[in-house]
């Protein structure tokens, strides 16, 4: 459930905390500056000031902070880039993700059953690219809000017949905040009223200058519907990835991030995870968020059973004791005992943090509502 800290909320809407607390009090909600209120209460208060409230994910991640380890540069090898597709509604994100999947996955895996696991990997001349199959800036910002850094490159989809729209700019600002390079896919170039130059002009006004105009942003013309320009887009992604020198160490225990998770009636908790460093193996003892688990089975997006998965590989795993959240970090430990201990410590720390937030001091309350 989404909640927001009263003090923070007051600052967000530009009001004094005491004023907000009074308004809450009048609504029958007793809260101090350090407490959290729910989304509905926040919406109600904000609406009194003519402000609209957007849902946002609350940050409550306990880091695997004590277990930071450094990789010897000699142990690092190139890893595939992880790409997120963003853009305005109806500009063709889903169609583009499908087109990429169909042209580069189905072709090579005739008869293979692709299943939705939240991410997939494609191959181009022996080089791989991982796509997060959850388009839109919401998944991206939700993950970032939880401290997860999974995306290396953003593909910004702009329909050539529609041009730059509000969500195009929103996606752009999210990508900039995350500090990831942006490749523009000018989509729907098959349409008679397509005007790719207008897209370039509009984006140039926002600082994305095309290479052919002397800037450093790559623009690729595509038709997701007709599968045109897909390979060129993939080539450009690989080019940008090469410049970024993305590296990881496959010869160590894995860590990474949950992309999505659910409870499956037959298989129990099922999570799609992205391995970001190391290699994940069947039988590994791990902690996901605050949950203990032991990898029972591992499948790729084609439903193939795997015994191990290296850096930048998305896999669906079973064997967790509970369902984690998208954006949760995971880490493998040397054995079950260690993993269980860490999971308990993290769960305890999380509970403590939650309690601290809810702690009410009456003095504090009364000093604020006068
Ligand atoms: P949301 O998920 O709702 O934000 O939309 P989206 O960005 O995923 O767009 P989607 O892929 O659903 O495409 C929207 C519409 O545009 C659909 O009717 C697609 O068939 C159409 N479309 C997508 N790409 C192309 C294209 O290259 N050419 C043409 N002509 N139509 C396209
Ligand atoms: Mg879509």
C-alpha cells in the first residue's frame, strides 16, 4: 500500500506540516510529522489545495550493504546490455518489443514456446541484448524508487505521425535522472503522414541532437508493425553498449534484481530475476529482499530449463519461501544457514524501520496541532 510521510508530503505540496496535520485531524486522522498517511488521505488533502497526487512506490529497501565486494578488473568480461523501452502511450512500445522478439527470437527458435517472464534476450551475430519486457516509465521509476539499477540503455519510442508528447518528455527526464544513454526509435515511419524530421526537431529542442545534425544522439527509423529497421536498432544498441564497456564477473556467486514475481498455484512463488553479476545456479541458497530461498528450477524466456545463468540473463526461478517485489535485490550465499541468517537479519531490520516510522510521541503530536 502506498504511504507518504506527513512532513515530506507537506514539503511536496508547499505547506507547513502543522497546517497539514490540522487538516488531517479535521478528517479524523491523527498523525504526527513523522508518521505516514495513506494515498487516499494524501489525495484528499492535496485536492483542497488544487493539487493532484500521483501514486509512487515507497522506498523501504534494506541494502545488502555490509556485503559489498570489489571485482578484480582481470575477472571482468563483457556482458549484454539491459534495455528498457519507453515512450508516449500508443507510440508502439509493445509492438516494438514484439517485433524485436519475433524477428530475433522466434526465427532462431522455430517451434519454441515463448512465454512471458518479464524480460527476454535476443541475439544478433553472436552478441546478446536483454530487453525488459515491461514497457513504460512506470516500471522503470518504480524500480528506481526502490533503489534498483537495472537498465543500461533506454530506447525512446516516438511515433513519427504524432511527434513528441508529454510522456515522451517524462520518459526522457527519467532516463536523464538515471544517467543512462538514450537511443531514439522513430516509429510508424510506414504511415503516410509520418514526419521523422519533426520528431528530430522537437527532440533537439530538448537536447537530444541527432548525430547527422552534429549531436550525439542516435535516431533509428523503424516500423514496429512492418518489422522494418529492427536489426539496425539492435546494431545501434550494441554500438552504444560497446562504448559503455559493460562488464561483469561470471565466476562468483550471483546478485541481481527481481523484475516481477507472482504466486503460482502449482509451483509456489515464481520470480523473474535479472542476474547482474556472477552466475546463478540451480541449488543456490539466496536471499531475495527479506525472503530466503533455494533455487529449485530455472527457465529462460523460451521455457528452456537452465542449470545456470550468467550476467545480464533474465531467468524465471522457483524455490523462494515467499513472493518478492519487483525491484527487490537478491544475493546468493555460500550455504543455507548463511542465507537464512541474512534473510532473518534483513527482515528484522525492515520491521525495525517500519516501527520507527510508526512510533507516536504524544508530546510531538500536541505541540504540532496547536
Ligand atoms: P501503450 O502500452 O498503451 O502505452 O501503447 P504502446 O506504446 O505499447 O503502443 P502499441 O504497441 O500498443 O501500439 C499502439 C498502436 O499503434 C497499435 O494499434 C499498433 O498496431 C500501432 N502501431 C505500432 N507500431 C506501428 C507502426 O510501426 N506502424 C503503424 N502503422 N502502426 C503501428
Ligand atoms: Mg503497450
